C-alpha cells in the first residue's frame, strides 16, 4: 500500500470529543472505522455510502464504543478488540457507562474477533500491525499502518493517557510508550483518541510526561 492509497478522516464525537477515525483504501474503496464514539451522527453520515468492512477498537471505555451499536447496525461490519476487554462491551460497569448519567448504559454485542499482540491484520487492502499497549486500560491496543499509528488513549500530543480508571496502571502505561510506541520510526504520525495528531519524534522531544523515560 502506498501512502496515497490511505484516506484518513477524523470525527471528534460526543462530550468527550473522542476521535473516531475512518480509514478508506482509495484503491479498493473499502473502509475501516476505529473507535466509534458517542453521539455518532456525523460519523454515520460519513460512512453511509462507504463499504465498511471492519471496526477496530483501541479499547472499550464508554466514549470509544458509544456509537458502536449504530455503526454495526448500519454496516454489519465485524468488530475487533483485545480479549481482556471483550466483556467490557457487554458490561456497563466495566466500560464505565453505568457511572455516568446517560439515557441508558452502553451494552454492545461481543466482538467477532479478538486481537493478539504482534499480529498483522490484512483488512481492506491494509497491513495493520497490532500492538498491545496497556496502561490506560488492560486491553488497550495500537494499530500501525505504515507510518500511521492509531493509539487510542495511550499517548497524546504532549500528554499521556490517564491511569486512574479501573484497570489503569501508570508503570504499565510507561512501558507501553517506551517499549512499543517509542520503538516506532520517529516520523510515525500518532492519531490519539483525543486531541490533535502528533509524531513520535515530537513526543520524544517535547512531551513533559516522558522526561527521563528514554533510555
């Protein structure tokens, strides 16, 4: 796949402004959705005429799966998630939605496919490297396509994912950043779960939360 064949659209959704990503292969026309968040109207409109063949979840916190049911109903696409968070899809206490004043808790179907660290997915004409990057949540995963990394809530522009939620762990998060994300090429573009995109080099250089992390 050449860089020119990957089209990336970003949709900040809901009160959490969670980034949902729509990846389309301009050659095959096939599309992948990453993290369909809450209040997904704009996302649904964008994919209505697309051939969505997969939904990838970086993790299963409520703000990253709030629009999953609507996307699946529209596209019939299979869902991929790490096995440590498979049950989070069906359990509002685990995905956090029971703790918020929502019209109703978020309950989704179990995902069709479970992810493995180090595997390569062949979907929509893309080769997608799966990296298990826990710390923000136990089953957090990052998806790497060429020089593009969709990392969920692990690493942000000059910030890092929170670790005070159930299943979070600061030391584990730091290991994921150092041993997984910071091993990527410096020019790799990071597309986080919230906020603007950044690069590995920029975070190595300017992120105050990783000062002293580099070996």
